[in-house]
């Protein structure tokens, strides 16, 4: 947890029961002056219901005038991953066959703690197929809605440009995670990709601007 000292004043003239809440699951944090807590609003408290559920409350009667209590609340945690469009000449795409799931995919993986989506894209591409990516363009952001046993989250897709055949011939797959690689024309590659990846790649392949999707599909009212 990150602790911070918060200065300020509160009105303790009337007994009040307050609770800061958030409907999203995430990582507990102590109140931090760098965190926007505008979405954490006071809600009415039912003492009987709180006694039944074990909810924690802050009693303003216990706070000295001129001091703020140390407030504990939960910040949302949203998983994220990043993928790479590695293009070959003549409208071809590099695809990979994972060992741990069915179907085909593109280079990419989870964004680790302390890592940006672009850094994750570059790292995963190097780890999975041995290619060094030095330049790219964000081409798609896809929000996956949570489902039972699937946390959902954000998916970032970067267009990493067109590689010469001589470079693509140097692809070295990571055998623990990748069973096979292919460089296919886009029309042949798309049917092999798993559903969510296929929808992102199709949306981004000829896009000139960043596409925003939800579950791989355009969102009404969002232009791109």
C-alpha cells in the first residue's frame, strides 16, 4: 500500500457516518494526493446492514477537528495486453500457433507491472519470434467486457511495419509457448486467427487512424 499524509479540514459539528466505495475490484490503496478520488462518493449507511455484512465505516465523531482520517479505498484493476502486426511484403502477416491454446494468434502478450503497452509489444515480439521491433503505430484499442472465468480488459494493437523477407526468414520461435510460425497473405491468415484477434486485425489492417472496439466490434457513436 502507498501511504500519504493528507492535510485539510472537515466539519465535525454533526455526527456523520461515511464510507468511500468503488464498484470495481482492484488493488487496495490508502488515500493518495495524486489519485483522483472524485468517483468515491459518500453513501448512506445502514448500521444494521453493515453489521451483517461486516462493511467498514468511518465515524466523524472519532476525528479531531482540523484533521482528516486515513481513508482506505480500492482502485480498479484492469488487465491489459499488447499485440504486434508484423507485416511481410505482398500484403502478408506473421502469425503464430501457441502451444497452450487452440487456433493461431499474432505476437504479443500481457503488459507486466511497470511496463507500457508499447514496451510489452516489443518485448513479447522479441521473446516469441526473435524479432527486434524499433518502430510502430498504435492502430487499435479493444475493450473486452468481463465474463465468467474471463477478466476481460484492454487490448492494444500496434502496427510494426513491413519487414523484408530476409528479416522474416530469421524468425526464431520460443518452443515453450509457440509451436509454429507462418507468414501468409492476409486473406489466408485471418480465418486461422482466434475470434477476438481476428476482429482486431481485420479492423486495423487498412486503418489510417486508431480504431476503438469493444469485444472486437465497432461501438455506435465512436468514429474512427
